[in-house]
């Protein structure tokens, strides 16, 4: 009888321990916002689709929120992680935020400045309408840089700047004739080239250093969730490595097609080649790129307070250093 009671006791203990173990193994739900629909989001899409986030104990919910609003949601504490541009980090921090970019998934302005076929030069754009994204977003700065390249000054040349919003809205505005030119990422812009539009400036070819997109956290959230931050970061790095591995090309192509809504094989191939060319194999943020962000924001009057910030203080390079020293990048 005593033996039976002992067996029952240990059986209950094992059952409770097993249930506790299952609860401990449950992945942590994390909401991750990406501020654009672009191929630089692919490491996150792949990390979710291929189970890499779950490998690190994360149930990632990826949601598109246009970058300016994504940053507002992060400021409000509604979203803990964002894939957003350096401009939004600068804006938040000049407004009292405590954000830091710890990975860089796009370290240059890789945009096309696209116009209607009747506009063949900067001169033809005078007196016309240009669609920009959110006022302080990377797409907007790409428009300013493109107009600089063409020798245009919006106020002097009577160019009307319209804050159209995200990628779908800007492309729709261009097609409807609401704007005469706008900035689009190459993988999206290629969809309109066959419809009577032309690339006036290819910023990717101009190699404009700029911290366009990176993984951003608030420093307070990082302090309170150090292991979770490390796991999210490692999963993103592994997602990047998966994208770059040639053997995974077909998987990545299908993922890009699905997430970017590309239906033609040549469009998917161009998106893939653009991604491989622009995505750093070691996805670390660039101090030079963040310096360019601060300089351009001040230069174009987007945020004059940015002059008070040090570019390196908007970045946290400690994760990249640790991954390099430990051999994790390899």
C-alpha cells in the first residue's frame, strides 16, 4: 500500500514537472512592426516562415505599419520591436525617446526616383507634383536627394511635395496622375516601368550611404528583456544568412513573390538580386550611414534638432561586436 502511494506520488510529481516543462517551452509572443513593404524585410519573413524565430523561443507576429506610425506605436509602448529607418530613430530620440538600432538591414538609399514618361529630365519636373512618403521617412529623404542630384530646389522650382504615404499609396498616386514623380524601392518600382514610366535617378547606383532600415528597440525594453532581445537579434541574423545561402534561392524567391505580391518570375528574380546585392551579410548598422541621416535631416529642414545628436549614440554596436568575437556571424 505504501509502495503504491509512493508510486502515485512520484507519478504526480512527474506529471506536474512535465506540464511545467511544456509551459516553459512555449514560445514568447513578440509583435515586430516593419515600416515598409520592401525586400529588406525578407530576413524577418524568412525567419518566421522557416521556423528560425521558434528555434529561439519566439512566436513572432510580423505586421506592416507605415514607419512613422510604427515609431509612434513604439513610443507608446504598444510595439516592442521595429524594422524602421534611421530617420525615425532620430526623430524619436530628439523628442525624448530612448531608442537604439542594433542591426542594419539596409545601409544605403536604394530607391528609384520614378516619373511619368513625359518627364525626361529635372527641367521637366519644375512646377510639377512629387509624391513623398511620411515627412521624415527614408522615402522622403530619397526624394530630396534625387531632386538635389537633378539640380532641383522644390521651393525655387515650384515643385509641390505631397505626403502620399506608403508604397502602395505612392504607386497608386503615380498611376492615377495625382503625382508626376515619386520614390519607390526597385523591387516595387519595376512593376510600373512597363506602363510608361521612367527612372530619373537610381540612388542604388549612386551608392548613397544612409542608414535606411534596421532593427530597433527602446533601451529600457532591452534592459528589461536582455535574453529576448538577443534571441530576436540572433534569429534575424540567421534569417539573413539563410537568404544569402545560394542553396536557398528558390525558397527565398517564392517568399519574396508571396510577400511583395510579385507574380512574374523575372520580377522575383530582380527582387532577389537586388536583395542579395544590398543586404549586408553581417547586418550591422553603419555609423557613416547614420551620420548621413543626421546631416540630410538638418540640411533639408526635416528635423533641425538632429544636429544636437551624435550618430554613434543612436546605434548599439555591442551585439555585432559580440557576434563577431564569438564567431556567431560565421
